[in-house]
C-alpha cells in the first residue's frame, strides 16, 4: 500500500511539472500578464488536476473514467466537498 501511495505521489508530481510548464507556455502564447495571467494559470492548473486540492479528486475522476461535462461536474463537487471538510 505504501508503494502504491508513493507511486501515485511521484506520478502526480511529475504530471504537475509538465502541466505547469504547459500552462505557462500557453499563457505566454496568449501574451497574458498580471491578474489575467494569474487567473489563467490557476484555472489551467486546476483543469489539469495539478493543484493539491484537486489531485485526489482528479485521481478519483480518472478511476471512474469520467470525461467532459461529467468530469467537470464531479471535479467541482469533489473540490467543494474537500474545501468544506477543511
């Protein structure tokens, strides 16, 4: 079980680096700066499941093989539930 958790953490951290780089590249393409860039980066990383609060929800959505609107709805509810639990 510990190996599985460690493997998942490595997978998410590796994915997070690539997703962050991808989001930064897309923001640069759009020539965003300041608040617009911050907003774009936050949404981009959230959509990619990079933000810590979204990592567990993204894993659950992947396990359930959700995509599109179903995934968006699940992610929204899951992150709201996680925030309420804090």
